[in-house]
């Protein structure tokens, strides 16, 4: 497993692989790897000749006042988790320096209009511009056959698929199911920020989503009433200090809906200063 720290080195490595007709699976991460990340890596290693995992904490997707400086970092631990796993099919870990990704005078950004401004975009201005920009730059360095993203951040997946389609990128985007703790909490590096009391309360988010999903499937709750029901349920949880959004959305446009046959039920809350998101997709 190679550790590659420059864009030029990554391009040379992936070019050699592609010349040998090897498919490249790519798993972009910001590190602090947990079992959710590793499940995505397993999907890549099972479907591609080699897999590249990137670890890069992208400064442009953090708004002012967010947790960039204290975002969890465990580079040595991350490499240990990846090294030697999955039959050696993790060929490289790409760990570029920030000044290689964003050199002095950098001025170019990717904006996916119509999707980036909704849901999380209302509370994290510029976040998805930073995400789309860095993912495109990583794609250009890695040149993957397939790239893998977790559905926990459904909006991110929608933004990146739209970018891929609109910019005619030659890369399949594979969406991976959310991986959860035994009590239902979606795995996230930010879960480490939770206090003991907050961690005990946090599974209520997924429970509220599941209960709401069951209720609209069995007809005891109408789609137009989902927002009110979620707000009522989540407002009763002591550890939740803010509900940023909680409602039913069109899974393609991310617009709030009152009827439909495919319903994205999505939530973003704060527990203290920790922001947690989760979602489920319900087919009626």
C-alpha cells in the first residue's frame, strides 16, 4: 500500500494502473475512519481491481465558525486500519497537502445550483461548493473508474451525481447504505464530540425517522404531516438544542413535499454544538 502525497504522484500511479487495464475504485474521506468508512472501502475492493482511499480535510467546505481546526485527525490510526486489509486491494492512500490542492492564487470553484442551497446548504453556506470543488480535483488526480459515497449525507450524493452528469465525468458514482451503531445512530466522525448524555439521546433521531416512515407506509400519517410530527418528537429530546430541518423531501429535487411515491425523510439537528444529520428513503 503506497502513501501518495502529491497530485502529480497520484496521477502517475493511476495512469500506470489504467494502462494495465485495472479498474480503480475511489473512496474519498476526511479521515478519522470508522466502520462506516471501512464498509464503503469493502464495497470498492469487492468491485474493482484496486482501491484508492483519500484522506484530506477540505478547508473550503467548512464555513466560518465551524469545526475545521478541531475536526478529528488520526492519520496514523487511519493508515493502520487500511494497511494490509482486504487482500492488499487497497493500493494507495492519497494524502495531499492543502497547498497542493489549493495553491496560492487559487480562484476556481464548482457550484451545483438548485441542489446546494437547500437542506444543509441553508445552514452551511458554501459547503457544497467546497465539496464539489475538492471532489472534482480529487477525481482529476485519481481518475477513478468508480467512486463511492455514503448515503448518510444524501444531499452530498445528489450534488455529486449532478456534477458528474453535467460535467460529463467518466466515473460511475456508487451510493452506499448508511452504516449504524447497534442502537441505530448513523456512524459519523463527529459522534466523538457528543457528551455521554447526548450520546444516549442521539439514537432518537433514527427512531423518529423509522417511526415516521412506518407511519406513512401503513397510512396512519400523511406526508403533509411529517414535518409537524418530527418536530414534535425531536423537540421533546432534552439533548437536542436546535432542529435545523426535519421534513419530507423529493429525493431528486430536495424540495419539501406534501405528497409523492418516493419520499426522503431527512433531519438535521444540533446537540450542543454538534451537528448531526440522518435520513431514510421511503418507497410508497
